[in-house]
């Protein structure tokens, strides 16, 4: 009886666990959706607004490196470091590519 119960419960628990698994890094990031947050300070499409830098004039690599450095406390910032803490490397890379110089 116990082994029959194990054959039923163990697969069920595995399926439940997999349904709550975190998304994998391979899953795509909706860069446009994430980049919409950037427009508040950096302007539509990263074109710049007031004293905020124009992201669309920097390369994707420059944007990603700067944002990660701010997030990790390696580059001083006012608010950007705190905002960047909410993003994974994959999200930062996707947004940088989306907004960066074409």
C-alpha cells in the first residue's frame, strides 16, 4: 500500500513543484514592456528628457554595463541604482538592446 501511494504522490508533487518553478533565463523578456518604465525619466524611446541622458545615443553595451554597475553599487547614482535592483541581467540586456543606438 505504501509503495502504491508513493507512485501516486511523488509524481503529483513533482508536477505541482514544476508549475511553481521560476521562469528560466531562456524565456524571452518583453523589452518594450520593461523599457516603458524608462520613458518616465529618459523620455519616449530613450530620447532623453531634461537633464536625463538620451539612452538611444548610447550603445546597448554601454547602457547595460552602466545599469548593472549602478545596480551593483559600483557606480554612483541618485535613483537609478535603486530602480536597477529590480531587474535581472537578462532584462537589463534586453532593454539596453531595445533602447540603445541602432
